[in-house]
C-alpha cells in the first residue's frame, strides 16, 4: 500500500505532502483543480514515462517521492525530472532504471481508469486474469506443458524451415565442409588463447629481464667495474692508508657479490626462444580464425560443433527429417493432451468466475446483466496451451451476448470494471487499487451501489478513488480535496486531508455544485453518517 506521497514542482503543484492510510480514500475537487496530477505523479513512481512538460513553470526540476509498504517492508521510491534531461530514479536510495521501476510498480499499485483498454478490454489481460485465478488448479499441468513446449517449438521450426533455405545447396555444403576442416585441423582447445597469452607474457617478461641482467654483467664484470676497482686497489695499497684499503676491499667484495647474484638470476630465468616463437605462431593462427569467424577463441569450438552438426544434417538429412517428424508428432500428442486438461480446468473456473462477476453486476444495479468468460480452443499450440479467452456481456433483456468492448456504455464499463476488480482482487499482485474517475456517467442508485462495492472492496485492499459522486465520497473513510488558486499570475494546486467537519461542505458541494445550500448540507450529513 502507499503510505506517503511528496510532490515538488510538478505541473501546478509547488509542494504537496500527503499521508495515506489503509481502507477507502477518495480525492475530490472541482474539474481542473488538479486531481489527475496526483495520479500522474503516482504513475511516475510506478514506472510511467516522464518528460520536461511535467516540470512546473519557472523551475529546473520536479521531484516525486513515495513510501510504499510491500509485504511488510517499506520501500522508498523517488524520481527527479530535469530540464537538461539528467533524470534519475532511486529505489531505497539506490539508482535504478525505468524497467526495474516498472517491474516493481506492477507489484505495488494498480491504476484503473474508464475505458482502460490495457486491462479489462484487452484479450491478453483477460486471459491472464483467468490464468491467475486458476493458477493453483493449473499449476502441475502447466509445469509439464512448459517443460516440453520449448523443444516442441524448436522441432516445429526445424520442420517448417526444412527445404525453404539454401542450406542444402552444393555451394553451402562445400563451404561448411571447408570451414569445418579448417577448424578441425586447428586442434582447438578450451581457453587455449588465454593460456598462451599468459605464457607469452611471462616469456616476454623473462626475455626483457635477461637482457637487463646481461647488460648489468657487462658493466660490472672483468671488463667493467671489477677491473676498475682492481686498478684502484693497487693504487690504494701504495698509499698505505688503512681506512682506504678497508673501504676498497669492501667495494671489491660488494661488486663480486653483486656479480654472482646477477649471474645466478640470469641462470635461473626460464626463457625458451623456440617455445616463444611457437606461441607467437600459434596465436597468429588463432587470432586470424577469430577475425575470420568473428567470434572469440572459446566460441570457435562452438562454431566447429555447429558446422559438424550441419554436416551431419547434410549427410543424414532424410533420416533426421523422419526422426524429427516422429519426435514432433509424439510431443504434439503429449502437449495436446495437456492443453486439453488445461482447457477443461480453465473452462470450469471461467464458469465460476462468470457467475461471481454476474452477481457483482447485479449488486451494481445491472440486474439484467449476463456475463460470460468464454474459453475457446484455437488451432495452434502456444506457450500456455491452445486457449483463447474473451469476456462477453449483455446488459439488457433480450440482448445477445457480445464482446465486452463492443457493447458496454461508459457507465456500464465503469461497473463492469469494478465488478471484475472485486472478483479478481485476490489474485492481483498489488495491495493498492486506484480508480481514476471510473464512476463517470453514473448517478442515482447506481452511484450508491458503486460506493457500497468500493467500501466492501476496501476491507481487503487499499482503495484510492478520484470521484465526482457524492455517494462515493461519503462512503470513504478518508477524503482529500484538491483546490486550485491563482496568485501573481501563477497557478497553484494543492491536496489536503479533510476533517470530518470539512467533509460536510465538500460532499454538499458535490451534491449542489458551487452554491452550497442548507438542503445540500443536510443531505451531506445524512450520507456521511
């Protein structure tokens, strides 16, 4: 559920902080006051796209933050929109992406609006709603189906593609055999390039160290410093200066020690010039193959195996085709049997759900409504079987059932959306439902029925509804009013939670319009009881 919403410099809102609670809340206010701005801001926190146009005039950025409670854990989401395009998304203080936010948002809040084609009127969503509701009954069968379907699809594609391409032309066969022979003769092995490169690096390092040590020996050997020190020692001896003689001897001993150590280091170096040349040659061959086949070293082995498989298909084509057809038919029979089981389960669940939705529609004063979820078999197996799901409705006596999006009026769609939401709410992956003026086109007793249905629905999930109906507003536990003012030629919208006393005038305004009468105040008090 949503617990807090903070909006800064967003559209006509300068700064607005709202706390939300469990149960049923409504947002009311005059047309154009900014109710939709609240929903737009919430939508951004759920992964909707934002742009510069949302930023308040005269400001450089807009910031929207929200605190959500998801399965007992608080989640902080914030979004910043800037005019220079450096927008940011943070989830619990960590930078995130729009894709990640959208995936999270799908588990937090569901926003529904009148004629929300992405939901109620969309056949894919209709299928998913039924599938979610039937999940416990279809799970074991669907797991078996999903385990076999990828291999079935692969075989189907192989059979359909057979003979449609130039894969079996003489030119193709000759090329594949040549490429396979080239890679086979290369005697490829796993991680060979990286291993050779590491060995090459070590040998180069040793070669460089050997050159340096050799130059050091030349400088300090018998023809270098050692010879000079010996000459110096002779001259020093003639001086009979004990201090100089001692230092001279130390210098001679140090040079001798250095000479011996350098010689030992040089002797211990592992540098095989022949091996180095072999590595250079081998790496040249492998790198040329990488360039030619446009893959990395290890992937060359995969290319070789694919070529071998292609050659096998060339040489054993007829046999492989027959084997694939036999395997395909066996898998198809198995999947058809599982799809039939899924169809039976879904059809039974569809009957149960249709009855529940129809009952809810009657609660919403569509007394003559008939609602039917049809599960029809198609000719093609898909990843979930062969079923197609469509919602049908008839709202008037003597009227045939027809597709939902073809026959329902605005007010009827509102009630159908609410009725189906009430039925499917237990399997929706969210803890908050937002209704954006879905009660438009409804009045009188139907409005009271919608209010009652929302109030009951709010007993098991958080409901936030934008409404113009006094009956719906009065049924809510919490009412937020959005007002709009103009100061210094600037527009300011702001929402706030009303007290119980303030709600009387707010509901009275919904009843009678801008001019509140004593009668409307009395009616409001009655509705709020």
